[in-house]
C-alpha cells in the first residue's frame, strides 16, 4: 500500500459556527454529495451522522469533534467537526490545532453571532485560514450583504464575495459564481445533487459586475504581474484568479464569501470546490514546531513521509464497538500498525494496535497512515488530548496546548461502593478525553468535586456518568469556583518548637508574603544567603507552603496570585528536619494570609443577550439585579443586543428566567472573562456558607 493522494491534495478542514447556524446540516450535505453517506440524516430526526452520542442527539448540539474522511474531485478531505456551544470552546481550540483551514458558517439571517466571534478569534490565534459560507439563504430575513458587513464590523475580517445569491428567502434559487461569471442554479431533485450553469440574470448583471470588480481588485493586489496587467486593462484569467484567491486565503489576506442553503440543498457543491481550490494543504501550512525530547531545543517537522514520525492526539472518545479511540493527526513520517511509539509528552511507550479511517457511515481498518492523515487509533494505553506520539529514535514534543481554568463545580456522591468504583473508572476516562474537565477531592468533606467550564458542560458529564457508565449518585447544586488572594504585603516570623521525649523539632522561618501579578499564580523564592536555612530544608518549606494553597484561610478556596520570599530563619543541629520546616512554613503562611488582607475572587462572565426591543428594559433591569455591569447596547437587525459583565454566581438558571420574561424570544451566550474581587457584603455570605 502507498498513498492514495499526494499530500498537496489533502484538505484538513473544519466547519466552525455559532450554534444552530447549520454546521451539522452542511456537513451532512457534504458527506452526501461526496458519496459516502447514502441517506441524509436530518438534525431534527436526531440521525445526523456526525452526532455520535445519544446525549448530543437529544440535545441537538454537537459536543464531540469527530473527523471524517471524504473525497471530492481528486482531493482527499478530512472534515473535523467543531462544536459551537460556548461551554465547549476547548474542543473548538483542540480541533483548530489540527486543521489547516476552516469554513465559517453563518446563519444568513443572524450573521456574525457571539459564538462566531469567539471561534473566529480562536482561529485567528491559531492562524487558521478561512472562507465563509453564508447559509440559510432560504430563511425569512436572510440578508447576504448584511452578513458581509458584519464580518467587517464584528470580527474585523476581510470579506471578499466570490459568489452572490440569486433571490432570497423562498425565492432563493442559486448563486452567481463571480470567478467564472456564471449563474449556478439547482434542480429541485435528488436532494440538490443536480445543478447547472446559466447566464447571469439580467436584473443582477450590474451587481455581479460591481462585485466581480471588487473581487478582482482584491486579488490582483497579491501579485505584481497580475496587478500591472490589471492596471493596463487585462483581467486575470480564471485559473490565475483562482490562484490569487488561494494565495490570499493561505496568507490570510482576505476571506472569500460563499452562500447557499444547506437545508434546501443549494450551494454546497461549489463550497466543496472552494475548499479544494482555496483552503491550504498541509504543505501550504509548512512545518510544525516542536521541542527535541532529548536536547529540549526547538526543532520542527516538515509535512513529509520521509521525516521522522510525529503525531498529535487531539481527541479521545469512547467507542461502543472498539473501546477507547484516539483521533490523531500525522504531521510527519509514516505510521504503521504494530509499530512501537513514544508518547513523548508523558515519556511512555505505546504500540499501534488497530488503526481506523472514519468515513461518514463506516470505518475502515487501515495498516498505514501518512503525513497529513487524520486517523483513529484503538487500544492506546495512556494517551491524553494534546499528547505527542513519535518515533522513539527521533523523539519530539509538538507544541503544548493551553487550557483555561474551570469556573464551576459540583459535588458528586456515589450511592454504593460499586458506584464508587464505577465512578473512579469513568472519571479518569472523562478527564483524559476533556482537559477542561477536572476532578478533585474536597479536603474537608472528602467529597468528589467535578469542575468544568459551565453549567451545561457539567450537566453533560453527569449525564454521561449516569447513562454510559451507569453510576448511581447524588449530585450537588452547581457551585462557583471561588478563589482567594491577598491585598497587602506582610512579613511573618514563625518558630516551630516541640520537645517530645528524645529528639525535638525546631524550625524558624521568616517570609515576606505579597500579592503576585494577576494571573501569575503562586511563586516561591528563597532569598537566604549564608546558612540560616540549609538547602536541604528548602523542599520542606516549599511543601509546607503548597499544602496551604489548595485551602485558603477565608473559606477554603484555592489561593492564587501570591508571592512568598523566604528571607531568614534558623535551625538546630539535632532537632531540625524537613518536616519541622514544613510545619513551620505551613503555619507561617496561614498567618501571613490572615494578615495580608485576604479577599475572595469570583469568576466574571461576559454575557451577551439578544432580545426584541420590547424586553430590553427588563433584560437590563434583571442583569443589574444580578450585580451585572452593562457594557453597551446596540441593534442587530431588529433585535437589541445587550452586553454585560456578570458574576457567574448570579447566572445560575438564567436561561429559564430570560425565557419566561421574553416569551422565549430573547437568547443569551456567556463565557468566562476574568476573576474579580467579591464585594465585601457578598463575600460575607459566601464565607458563611462555606467556612
Ligand atoms: N432554513 C434553513 N434552515 C437550516 C439550514 N441549515 C440548517 N438549518 C436548520 O437549522 C437548525 C440547526 O442546524 P444544525 O445543522 O444542527 O446547526 P449546527 O450549527 O450544527 O448546530 P449545533 O451542532 O447545535 O452547533 C436545524 O433545524 C436545521 O434544519 C438552511 O440552509 N436553511
């Protein structure tokens, strides 16, 4: 066996969108037209091929990213489904890492929505080239040109139209292809599989000429020859124009815009052509950066089969038939079944057992995979999302992923010993799959605490625990993940002395404890000169300090952004030990936190409410009563958009409140923004509740 497609003919791409913009429907159509899926699974039937898990189907949102391989006009497409819900941004980031390009799907009526903004910015962060598909052109109120404007206003994108819609709402018939200057019209049969070229309708000729002009002007900027020809009145031919657009996308100079209606089966095939023509191949993306496992020096891996093997695990899933499967992207080299690998992130050996290629409705066992491929490996022992797998003889660690801190937590109490065991196994699997989901044990109560990015995120985990793993448990109410810090610099001098029969314990430490920069966490430094505290006791000091970090003095929340400097101390030849220093440091640190003006910090969420004008007053009044700070208001179409910063503590159950006073017409999204000091009256309540 060898490669079926040259690496230049690969398109690893994702579809990103705000919830409900039509990602799943568009993906379904793509799979149908590429011939791998024989029945279109409508989302409202809950049968969409990309929606794998029951939980997702019931909720109608795509939670997990699955990767599917399809073929179109000689190109090999790996479609990586990215979830749109705000609680799962981590999944979006994770898939963005392994994409070479993306299609950003907009709802033609809603345009750029809050979550579109979020994923757009994430795509900026990972330098992902993208094209835009304005979907739902058949929907009442759909407005292609407004969507294009919103790409500029909302996300500072550079939209350039490559198509224009013909008709809209019920009369949406097809598109004008501005590259070929042809109309493309769909026949209403075979689910839109048939379509044909026509001349551009006379009433749209001027508009088409105007937008063609804009497209050509933007494109010729990318090439001196094309520009000078253009200035002399010679337009680029079709092939040249396509090349220039491709260059613009890959260099992230502008974002070509396409349109259609996935649901009404129009526009998807030209979108696939655009994916092939304009999105980058792995070669266009170049080498991936990494760190040499042995020398820790920077290195890279070129997208080539002849380079040493490097593979990134980006998604772990439990599959009912195969067990745990790990979705991986091969960046360089050749991967074969039976091969021994190094998980360089964890310094653990693995063996490639089964290797699968996922198609829309079947999975194919394969023996070999090449640079650029996205495959699923079954039976790996200990791989987590973000780990690198590589050739043990040429080990490399590819870029590490960063994950935000969870802001919400719930306690879970298994009902029986058997449930306790099932819970343990299930939690370790869930945590491996999703690094934004954490598990810890409460110091005092001994309860198991689940931590996540939002209410829905944890809801879904609990659902999986109960249904997939059959864990019977009591679940506590969701709680805010508070933190503690200090506001003042203090000095403490503490001596631990104990005489018990024979040898005693003696240790003295003197610390300066002060606020650290926000977000910098905890820092410890020893400024001891001379031998006031011998080196061998420093680890004891550190251990003592760290033992306090998980359990602050106000209400037992984690302590953050504190800096401790050891400036002096004393020891005793016989009675001192690391343990004595640990005890002294622990007590000293607690004393310093008490004296340092301790405060509680709470997560503040960025909230955006979209509401019909009639309810704007109630929305604002309600947000104010939730300690919200209104940041601004503006109009989107005929709806009012209210932006606010609101403490997470006051956002529980907001979805129901909003729904009831707006008759279900207002919607909202929120995401974590920053931690902020809790006002003192509220802090007292929190302390009373937790302390
Ligand atoms: N009118 C119209 N409705 C569409 C179109 N595309 C999708 N829809 C509908 O919009 C709803 C959401 O579509 P999905 O494909 O599930 O959207 P999604 O972006 O995958 O949603 P999540 O997976 O929940 O993020 C469904 O009811 C679709 O039938 C379209 O082109 N026109």
